[in-house]
C-alpha cells in the first residue's frame, strides 16, 4: 500500500514507519523538517501518488507541565495542523483511510475512560486545551465521514514507553523521567526528587505492543478504540520497580508535593480492544522497563 505518515520522526512515528516498511509498504514519512503542517498548502507537493492510508501522528505538545504554559499556542498550532491535514485529505486524498491519534487526557476525569465518554464532560483543567484540540480532530474526521463518506479510525493510547525514545530537548514523559532520575542517582550519586506525593496513578503500554495493536485494528472503519494495558500503578510502584532493576535504594527518593502532577488517576477501559483483538499479548511491565533501562544505559547521552 501507499502510506503517508505525519509526525514520522517522533517516538511512535519512527517505530510505526519501520514496521510498515518491513511489511513492504511504500511510505512517505513526514517530519516537521520536511513539511510545515501549519501551512495550508504544505501537503500539496505529496500528491504525486494516491495514498491508501494516512497516519496522522503529528501534534505540537510536550510532556510535564508544558500544557500549563502554552495553552494559546497549543490551540492555534494544533488546530492549524489538524485542519490542514483534514482539508488535504478531503480535497486531495479522499480515497485514503485516515488513521489518527487521540489522547487519554480528552476523557473527563470524573467518568470511566471508555470510548463512549470521549466527547463527554470536561477534560482536566491543566490539559484542557490540548485535550480539546484532540477532541476537535476526532470531531473533524466524524464530520468528513458524515458528509463525504471518508473512512477513518481513531485510536486513543495510554502513555507509550520503550527503547528509542526521542526527546529532542523536550520534557520527558513521566516514565522516562523516572528512569533518568533514578539512573543518575545510581550512577552519579544525585538526589532523586519526583513530582507529587507518588500516589498518583498511571498506565503505560509498551510501544511495540501499541504498534501491533494499531496495525491489528487498521481494518476497522468509522471507529474509536482505546489502546492501553488496562491497569495502572502508582508512581511509587513504578519508582520501586525501577530501583529494583538498577539497584538503587527506593527509600532515598524524595517527593516534592508542590510540583505539578496532572490527573490523579488515568487508566483506559480496554474491553473493546480485547473484544476486537482477543489474541493480543502485552509485554509485562518489568520486561518493558528492563528493555527501556538497557537502552538508556546503551544511549548514555540520554541521561544528561
């Protein structure tokens, strides 16, 4: 198949593109260096072929407290990106299936994180703008499907982790930040201070598992599906497991309760995923963390 991928140089994009290429597909892999998606005509030069699938992964955001400080920019930039991609899809590539990425923070914190609640209620305040741009992306593909019959699939991931994480100088997602801080404590004797009281709960899914699930769902049409592990753990549990793997005293970790922690709990409901992919097998948390830690140690500059 002919496939175009936006956000192809990111953590998810690099692994997805490698898998698609291994499977024999012809790819157009776009990063922000190749194509400025905030420009309305930026995708026109890629119309030399008709695409069977378009994976829209690109988004302007970072982890940590980034969303607190850039809500206006996030709205303007992400709305430009998403509108331009969807306009190009409808106008120039209507035969293609749009496969786009949602966000778990779009779910309201006071309701179950199941697909029928994705557009209900109000997202958490600290992530409100980014969450709403992802909701609007989903609303856009729904509208184009309704009026023009375009095909789509939207998937909502929990936090992705694994080797080959690309930070590009940006803030790290929590699991990589934990690994980095604990490894630096072990190797360099630095103090390890984690944000919050450690009781906030998080769900993670191993990147390769996510890509396998995504490709397993690619035949679904006009659907929204959560892709997660279906279980969450406290930050203290993640930290303790990382300490056990690297040989660091978990009792030496300090917790800064004055720092930003986001949602207190965030775990996707995955009954729909299990029903659609009953044979999907997920990497255990300990195995995934060991592989990720080994990669951090091999890529020593990631610890800086």
